[in-house]
């Protein structure tokens, strides 16, 4: 579980007032076949050759947890058997349902959960929290070496022209 | 901290951000007792988190809002029109730090630009010269780099790409500021440690905010009664038309009323007009101080866009001060470009967590994941410029959707003006040129985020029929009601607004002190 899943904050949730206990229902858990199909959908819709299974599995759990309206199982069933399909065919099948609540649930949850996963951060080259390490002041905030060091002061020549006349 | 009785009529300030926090300090340090009603919690730097979504969940204003209009935010983030903060310190907690001043001609937008179809342009009732002394004071309070002898911040990785590109395309007016974060210790706060988390509150306190400067100092005067988690819901007035109190809900949802001698509304440009509209009475049937019908109208959010450029080599844009890089060459009015007004380009970085949600909302598949895979080698910038005020871009009370307390939520309607669209396209092309000049292999044009710069919904005007407040930010219709935030801005100008909001609040505070000393308030 990532920190985010604990916080359970995502853009699609922002409209919820959290005052109505009716909105937090818990649909039936997915069966094994549905679980496998969801994992395939995630790997095809968000393909990263460098990602292992772990982040996708954690994202799958987050999607299932976010399925308050119970659209996930039916959406997966409607996709049918994906086993014989290549990735392009699965992509086409998803394209056909991308405006449905089923796919919106998957997308809105995945863009948050998958990319808030600390293993993913490491793979992408993001270092996360830095304050407790003294920031990057002595750890490479300016270590880019393939361009010259630019001027940091403001230009000291003629002042900037703020108002330009219209040409005839 | 002071403890002020509910029936003691004092200055009541609604909001503790750039406007409200500044007002509270300026008045209390001059001996004027104030109550500050802040809807959010009292977060301190120890509470801030170096984690994008955790910080967002901690401090973002997530109360229900609804949207309409042609802007893409209404589709992608229908209930998050604005990305602002609900906490003591308001949106200065997550502001980026760029502090350009508004230019002289931008105060005269209607005169300079002429009539623009569909735009409700108006000249400000003040000039740059009028505001200049307070700009000086605001830059001193904020500690802007490059100003008043303060040193520049060093170049971070994202800036190196940005500034080299700028130089190669012939731009001159680039620098690492002016920027409201200490390059060296200043004003009792330390120098930046370049931790890269200034949108999440700055744990190191090197970045100015009212949460680390004005509010703590105001509390030390013993004249401030700060009430966090207290959400103002109605301003009341007496039979003579003067405001006399503010009703608010506390954390438990209980209703209270604080008597008021003066009321300063500083709830940002969505909540401020919402509060005035919710304060309608028989004397003010269309909302408090709304005889002009302009309360909530002319909502501006700045023309914005972002460009994320990929390179063959590492950038690590996330290391260091997020927005310590500004190019000002395009911040000019040049009618030959085919649009009115100008824009700045400023360095910007998002971590993978935010980038995934905002770089191209709704996108999936390999085109999306390629952008994420390139994270390490990506440089980013924000484009921010003047947008056209339109009467129909406005905040209204939603007829159907109520908040947890049964009050109407604010509805935000926004249509892009053709001038905004033309400027954005120009900005994207400029970004392509800058990054292309230093070897970018591709630049993605990211659409505007939920609004961080919310402006104009209670605008200043010379004539009462044209706007809501006068040149001091005082309501045209009510002698002791002030608006003290960015909603007073007559037009948006190109500059990031925080410096101007602080300068206007300081100027307004001086005016209020003057009026109090002469018995007029």
C-alpha cells in the first residue's frame, strides 16, 4: 500500500462530500479470472517495459478499493476473454469503452495509484521526500553538466520594452 | 494570542492568505485588535509533507464546487476548478514564489488595448506609481531575490535548460527571480536547501508565506484572535447599511456570530464573491455590495499552459526551487503578435505523481506512458499571462448542489477568450523554440491546470456602476466593508499575483488605519 492509498485522495473523489455513508458500499470481490483480466488491462493501458508486476498489482488493488459504485466486475466481464488477443486488440477493446464509468474508474485511479508508487518513482528516477536529507543543496540540484552554467542575474543592458507600437 | 469577545466589534478578517494574513499583521502591529476567521486548519511547517498527493490531501481546498463553460478543466476536473489552499496561510502555503510587478500599461488595460470583442476591460483606478511604494514594502516583506540588494538564487538543473534555451533563441530578460524564497538567511528565516517541495508548503521556511511570517508575528502582538476551521457564511449589516457582524461555522458545524467594526473579505476569488452573494438582504437583494451586478463577474484565471520537453540526457527537474526561473521577454503588449497583453515563462516541475494526472488529463496508452518514462530527462516550464475579463465568466451560487452545511456551493463558469487561446499558442511556440535550441527531442503542450491564480470577481473601479470596490478596495455600496484579496484586481495583468495582492493589502491597511485615526471607520 502506498501512502496515497491510505489517504484515498484522487481528483475524481473531490466531488464527494463524504457526508453520505451510502456512497461507501462494498461490491462483491473480483473472482480470479476478473483479477487476471484487470491486471492485463492495466498493463496494456499503461504499458511500461521497465515496470515489474508489483506496481500493477498494487494499482489493481487500488482500483478494486475505489469501485464504490460496483462497475468493475461488469465492465471486465463485458470485455470478454482477452487471453487470445494481442496488446493492440486489447487496446482497441479498451478504446471502445474509454468513456464508460468502468474505464473512467480504472483511469482516474491508475494515474494516481500507479505513479504514486514508490517503486515506480525509483524506476522513473524520482527521489521523493528530500527535506530530511537536507534537500538537494549538496546532493545535485545543479549537477546537470551537458549545458554551460547560465547567467542567474537579470539582464543589465537596456531595459525591457514593455509596450510595442503597432506596425503600419 | 488575544481572546476577543463575540460581541466586541473589531476588525474581522475573513481568510489568512496573502491578503488576509498581510492585513492581520499590518493592523495588529499598529495596535488594532482583529479576529481572523480561517476556514482551514492551522498547519505549521512541521506538518507539511514532502509528498505531492499527501500534501494535496492535507491542504488543498476540496470543498465541493461545480463548473461549466468551454475550459477544459470543466471536463477533466469538474469539481476542482481551482487549486488553492485551505489552511492558515491560505494559498501562500503552496505558492510558487515568482514576484514580478504589474507593468504600468497593464493598469490601463482598456486604454492600452482598446476595445476587445467580448472582453469587459477597464482601467484600474490606480496606477503603477500609486502602488510602487507598497510594491517596495511587499518585496521587503516577501524577501524577493534580485530586489533591494538581495542576491539571486543559484541555477538549478531545470533552470540550466530553460536559461540556455532562452539565451540561444535571443531572449535577454531571464534570471532566477525575482523569487520569494531566501537565497541567503533573511528576516529570521534560513536560506533555501533546494528541496524541491515548495508547492507542498516549505518545511524549511525559506519561502515566504503568511503562515511563517505575518500570522506568527500578528499573534505575538497579542492583538490577534486567530480562529482556524471557522468558515464565514454571512456578513450582516445594520439598518444604516454598515456591516456589523460575521456569522461563521466552527469545526463542529456550530454557528457563531462575531461583531464587527470593519470587515475585510479575503477568501480568494471564488469564496469571496460566494460570501457576498450569500449575504443578500432586503437592502442588498442581489448580494452584499452588488448594486453594480459585478460581484462574481469578470472571473479571471490567467492564460496558462505548460511545456514539458524531453532530452537525451538527464535533467532531474524536480531538484531545487521549483519556479526559480523567469523569462520576461514576452511580457509585453505587442499588437503585432495578434493578441493583447503578454506573458511570462517560468520554470516548473511536477513529480511523477502529479505529472501523471496533469500532463495530459484523460490520456492513456503508450503515448502517455512514453511521457512518464521520460521523466528523468524532462524539463518543464509554465506559461502565465494576462487573460481577458469577461462578464459571463463568473462565480454564482449553485441552485442545486449544497455543501455539507446545506449552503449553495459556488459554481464557476469560464469560457476561454480567443485572445487567451492566441496567447497560449504563441507561448507554446516560444517554449518549442527554447527547448528546441538546446536539443529537445519533443515538447508536450500541457493544458491549463485547475486555477492557481483566481482573480477579478470583486473588481476595483473608479465608478460604482463598473465594479464592486473603489481604489482602496472598499465596497462602493458599504462604507466599512473591504475586499482584501486578488478578487479586487480590475484586470489580470501577466504577473503572478501574490506580490500585488500583498502590496494592495498593505496599502489598504494604511488606508484603514488612516480612516480609523480620523474617526471615519
